[in-house]
């Protein structure tokens, strides 16, 4: 089967992703909303083909915790909290200086992902330490 072929199921998933533009989704989220129309295996296959076609971005979570997917619009960069798996997006302009120095050494793709601990989780950790 040609992955570039636009099937009914692929059209449904693309429409769903467009409606949820800007949201970070797991395959399970897509399945939860579309399970009446499309099976889990088909969703995985279509999502993987959309990643290969650069129509959506695949953002890895902590080891063994899967991926978030987001419908692509522009170059975006992500910070993922290692505690709660929330994904925070920021624009290229926020890291322009760093990118320009990196481009001397690396060819940069459209996805740059930073991992760390978000303020909310940091605050929770600080509260726990003070108890």
C-alpha cells in the first residue's frame, strides 16, 4: 500500500489533527475520539505515515512512555517535563542565537526537544522537601 494515498481513514485522522491543532496528542487520545470509525492498528499506521511525510511531529516522552504527536505548522521547539510529561512549545526566535552557533556544527531539523522539570513540578518537589 502506498502511504501517500489519501484513504478515508487518513482523511478522518488529518481532519481530527487539524481540529486539534496545537494540542499534544497520544495515539490513545486519537483512538478514544475516533474508535467508532478507525481501529488502533490503523491509527498507528496512519500516524507513522504522517510523521514520515512530515505532516505531524513525533515528540518522544520519557523512556517507555510513548510519544505525543502534534500537527505541524511552522518550526517549533519543545520542552518536555520529565515528571508530568507536559509539553511546552516555544518559537524559534526564543533560541535564535543558540541555533545560529549550532548551525555551524550541525544541520538542524524542525524538531528540537529539551527535557527538564517544569515550574509546577519544581514547586511540588519544593513543597514535599519542606514538609
